[in-house]
């Protein structure tokens, strides 16, 4: 062993100054560069140096980190495990331990330097040779406080993080927008026109021209609007009324083309399947009718709910209808049966929020009311529950992104928030606030980028929450049977 090196090590162990004791002061000017408003990074102190006897002539120093290790400070405290925290971690390892990481991709390979002795309780233990501590890759003419490899690390490209604005890009007045959990009064057509039920009237707002048109007024009949829904082409809008009628209107001519009877109470939920219109009512019945020949083709009556039907959604393949009711039940119906083929009873409050995934065949999401607060996911191919997350608030609506495996949920009591989720990790991407009442209404824009939300505060708010870019990563879920060739 080198006698001079052993003396320096003993002086450091006894508290005497050491050439290596000043290594921490090198990083003081760099700390603000890697500090963001969201989180703060700190350098973990070395708490001891330990001598290790080796069988060979070389002598190594085991640099052990205490519980506040560099990796935990640099990565785990970073929001969403951001690459800024990973880069900072790699930078510390370059300068303090001579790791030689030039790219974030090398981070995994550098983990080979980490040893975990069975007798040690520390999370990480680094073993580096004396030679690596004494050598430096910094040029004597460099003005940078870090070495060349660390400079390359800082210049390495990183994936841009998608930013979601926390404020709406447009707010519209919506007087007389009812604060009723069981109604569905907002829908956005494929022709980029918004329909809104306000009291006894239905208004149309063009997202292209911002022009507002009053489509109808039911006050002459002493009735009010309880639900609205566009057909797939965007030329017809259906509206349910408080008296139990379903009216079909042609928006190009602003004329009513049909009035469908059959319900004995208000119609709070509507769902189109090509030319077939499904309607759910407080009378606990779901009616399915072909609007082209309502008097010729008999209606199909779906009985199963014990209380008001408040949620209806057809699957993307048009084969199954999901319904939710105030009886806390979620039913799945097929095209040929008048009784539900699947029943889910795990929710403990009303099920209004229902959404089929456009990315994974058979994946259904549902949300429960105030006493439940949970979003649940179901595999309707097997009838099995998949995942569940407690949102902390009444779940009023759910909608999937058209382009990525994300979904948005709107909430009522008690936080009145809008949440954007990543599936299947169920990580919250964003939390949007602004409504002062329950966010009872939700609709997707036809381009799949924006959403509109409505609340009892009589406002409609428009948010940019989803990316237009379709994900290039192919879904590997077992539910996505269309990506598999047998």
C-alpha cells in the first residue's frame, strides 16, 4: 500500500483536512441550475469512508451513502420521475464517483458499479478505485465547472414533457344550466357544433364561427330539456324532455322531424347507434328505436335497472350498450337480448360516468357517485374487474382520448375538479380547477384535442387536455385482440 495515500486517508478519517474534503464545494454554483419550482434537489452528504482489505495489491475505497442517498434525492423526489432528476443523479455520479456517463441511456449500464453486500443495510454502496478519484477528464483550459462527459450528458437530447394548461382557453355563459347529476345537457358533434340544453331551450354554438343559434323552445308546451345527443353524422340532434318525450331535430333546416313517445318520466340519457336511438328514463326503462321507421319497427324495451337510468354509452364496435343507474348497477347489453348479458355491482353509488376505450377492445370504465368516488375498469370480454382508483370526489363523467391511452374525469362533491389520467398506470397527468359547482357535463371535441365542461355555476369551459399526435407505441394489452394474429 502507498504510505502517503494511507496517511491522507487516516487524516480524513480523524477529521483532518483532505484533498477530497472540498469536493462538495464544487457543486454549490450548480444547484440553482437543476432546481425547479416543483421540487428541490440537494446533495447527499458522505457519512463515512470505510477501508476494505483486498487480496490483491490494489487498495479500494468504499464510498457508502447514508439513507439520504443521491439516487433518492435526484429521482424519487422529482415529479413523475422526470428526466431532470435522472440527469442530476448521473451528473453527481460523474463528478463525484467518476462514473463516465455521457448519455441518459448509459444510466442503466452504469448501475453495474453499484454493489449490495448482504451485511450492509444501506440502499446503495459504490466501490471505485483510487485511480478513478484522482483522474479527471476536464481540460485545464475549460471554463466549465464540470467535466467533458458531464457536459455531453447535459447536451444529450431529452423527450419534451407535454404541458397541459391549467386555465380554460374559452369560457361561455350558460344561464339556466341545471345543477342536476342525473341529466346530460351538453354534447359536441362531429361537425364541430356544440348543443346545450338551457332550461326549456336547446342552443347550438359553432366552434368554427362562434355563432349561437336557438334550435327550439319547449316552454310553449310547458316542458324542459333533460338530455341532448348528436348522431354520428352530426346532422341530427336528439333531446329528451322532462315529460318523457324524445324529439329529433334536423339542424340544417332547424325543424323537428319526429317525436318519440313511450317513457312515462323524464329522459335523462341518450345514445346513438347509427340510426338506432337508445333512451334511458326515470321510469327505469331503456327504449331502443329506429328513427327511420319508428311506427313500423317495434321498440325494444330493456328492463333491469331498479331506479333511474342516468348513463348510456354504445361500444365503438356498435355491438354492446353499457347503462348505469341510480341503483348503483352497471349493465352491459348486446344487440339481440332484452336482459343484460353482464352485471357489475361493485359501485356503492349512482353510476352516471361511463366510457368505452377506443384503443382496447372490450375495455369499459365507469365512475360512482358521492358515496363511491371510484373509477373502475372492466374487461367485458371476460366479465372480470381490472383496476380501481379512488378519486376522492363524486365522479360525474368519463371520456377517453381519441389518440392516446388517456382519459379525463370530471367531479362533483367535494372538489369539483377535472382530472387527466394515464392508463393503465392510472397516474394523474393534470388536475384542472375553476368551476365552483359540480362539473356535471363533459364532451369531447371532434379533433380529440379539447374538451368542454359544464357546471351549475352556469358556465361552459373549454380546455386543451389531449395531444393530437397518435401514440406510436402499440398497445400490448391482452384486451386488444385486433393486434394479434393467430
